[in-house]
C-alpha cells in the first residue's frame, strides 16, 4: 500500500476539499440528492461512510427540495422495509394518485432508505431495487413496474388440488429514491456488486482510515465542526487543538474514524471533569485486539492552521 502523506501547510489543507476521496464523494452525494428530489435523476445510492454525515445531507436536501404539506412539514416515505412485500408497499405509498386528506396527491413522494443493507443484500429485494434504480430508465416512465409470481391453490382438469403460479403486477417503482448504507459495496455477493454498479451507479465512500482522518481534521480546521458547544458558546482554540491532538494520536485505536467520533471526542472534552477526562476518553477506544497496525499522522500546530485557513 502506498504511503500516506498528510497535508502539513495551510495551502495543502485547503486543497483537501478537492482531493480527498471522502470529501469529493460527499460533495457528489449532495449534488445527486438535489437532482433526485428535483426529478432530474432516478436515484442516489451511497455505500460506506459510517458516521461521515450522509444523513445530515439527506435531511438538508429533503428540507430544501421535498414536497411539503400545508403546514410546511416535509413529506417523504421513510422505509425500513425488511421484506419484498414491505418494500413494494413503500413504492405503493409513494405514488401520486394516493388519497391524502381527501385529495389526490399531485406529486410522487421520495422514498428514503436510511440503512439500505437489507434492500441490497437479499436477492428478492435486490431484484426490486435494480429495476427501481436503473439509470437507463427515464425518470418519467411510469411503466417501470415490478411483476412477481405467487403460488395459489386451484383444481386442475382432473379435479385435483394443485399449486399454480399466478403473476401479480402493477406496483409502479417510478419515484425518487434515496438509499444510504454503511456497508461497503464489495460486501455484497460478487454478482450483486456488478449488477448494482451497472444499474444505479452508486457513490462509494472508501473505508481507508487515513483518508477519513484527513477529511475529519480538514472539517475541524475549515468549518464550525468544533467551534461551538451545546450552549452556542465558542470553544477556545487551544481546547479544539487538544481535541484534534487526541483524535490524531489515537486514530489507529478508535473503533471508527469519523465525524461522529470527532464530535464525541468534543463532547467528552467539554463535559468530563478534568481528573476524569483521560478515563472517559479511554472508553472511546476499541478493545486492544481490534487496534489497527500503522502509525498515526504527525501532530501539527492546529491553532495556527485554523487561523490561517479562516
């Protein structure tokens, strides 16, 4: 594996937003979410990136572009379907001709799968998702339907009770689809990986720890990630630097290198009593047998970099 060279100057850190694979994947996610909700794209499917802020991007896009009721509440189908029938129910509920408040809904609702592991890892649901997210199918084709076969009992010509296959059809899959999962695409069976890649062209967020560390620290240096506490009071720059130091030193010992973890580090620094701080921080480390091999990045003058970048 090629040696990771971390940024060390303000100019290098400034370029991380354009060069870091996680940063660019999340920027693309934000763009695709807007396109889906505007009806310009069939689906936005994202694999990987646990704790990196995918759901934050989804919520922001829904608030901006999803249909709303008369009180301004965002309307969408929040699907946690774990069977093919429940999955088809979600598509059925999303359709524009459903009655709502004694009136016909004028717009198809988006379906959001906040954890789509089941939808992509079980063959029956994957078959439905492949049809629904196929980028070769025009967004306005209402004939994108799913047909399935069930076995029913009937009498044959000899008056004997037998099972016969009967086809059911008519569930339209034509609606905006947003599917997020923390699993990596490569965790799917081999044939499924190729099928998903070719049908819906998913965004893949890489699991590399150094890439994740670089992205999180870049956010801490260039955004308000660590700037304000829960009472909207400014966090001293020196304390923010200590948070990044700890996060960096323990990068190979953390269960997950993510924005969520960095926020948890911040919360611990702000809430823990001084004599208990290190004990509380140690609770965030993974068990020793799960520590990763490798050297953490070098510590830097985070306060100086923050001042230069903002």
